[in-house]
């Protein structure tokens, strides 16, 4: 066997040794095909062409793997961004409901002068119980499909509730 043919065999055996499992049969077929090539130079060119084809095939597999990894990361980032946006929008919605509750409480003093006499009860009803009830109902309704938004509403509602409890603990006159 000439040195050119030995080089061709060595090259294809190396390709077979280092090929991925799904490409081994193809590499083995290329190695056996080398036996039917009569010219040594043609055999070497055959081996070089087969090696190039196997490299390209391996590069496609690696590219596919990297593209799958990239899409997983992008999907994760997009999903995380959606969750953050839902959480922040839930806090914003709850803050708007709280502001409306405080506005109604202040408006009740203007529209109903007798409300000043029972100010704490009007404050509790319009400024606390009504918004807190809305927070609880919204959290329950949104929990399955819009959990981050529900969590934002729940966080704001809990903070507002703690604020009200601290206020009444400090100012309560029995």
C-alpha cells in the first residue's frame, strides 16, 4: 500500500474514531468505499472530501445545539421580563385602587358633613375595607392565569394593611 493510500485510510479512520454516534455508520461506509478507488491520489482526495463532509455535518449538529441553548436562554429572559412586568403592573393597579379609596374617603367628608363625626368608621369603610376587599378579590381571580400580577396586588395590599394597622395602633382612642 502506498503512503498516499495509507494517509487516506488514516484520515478516514480518524474521522470514524472521532465522529458522533449518529454519524459513525456514514463514516464507516466512506472508509469501505475507499477500497474501491483504484488511483492513490483519487483515494486521498476522496478521504479529504469525506473528512470535509463529516466536519460540516458535525458543525451543523453543534450549531443546532447552540441555537437550542440560545433559544432556551432567550425564552427564560423573556419569561422573566413578563413576570416582572406583571408584578410591577399589579403593584401599580393596587396603588391606583388605594388612591381611589383615599379619594373617596376625602370626597365623603365633602359630600356628607355628618361623616366627619364618625370619621374613623368612614375612614375604615371607604379607605381600608373597600380597597382591601378589592385586593383580595383581584388576587383570587388573577391567581391562576396572572400570578405575578396577583402577587403584586397581594404585596401592595399587605403593605397597605400593615400601614393601616400601625396607624390605628398609634392613634386608637378607646
